[in-house]
C-alpha cells in the first residue's frame, strides 16, 4: 500500500466518504461507455452533410449504446 499512493478527492457534497468513493469508482465504467460510443459505434465521425442526418446518426448510436450497456450493471 505504501507504493500505491494516495488520491485526494475534494467535494462539497454533504454525503458519506464511502459514497463519494463509489461515485469515483463508477467513473471508469462511464469512460468505457464513452469510449465504446466513440470507437465501436463510430459516433465521432459522422460523414453526413445535413442536420437531420447527423441527428439520426447520433440518435441511433445512442440507442445502440444504451441497449449494449443496459445489461452491464454500474
């Protein structure tokens, strides 16, 4: 544990320390979801010209992400 280091988390939330720590641990799961959204679904590269096409692309990618992670517990 001496070589692992410390992480300082500063918050003004009026909750217990354990709850803040658990919220911090969920951060990795959320970052993985965004990574999947950008890479696997190609949501960061819409090659569409009009607003409706971009909206449709992002909407379908969002639905796909939601379905794929609805079975993944946070």
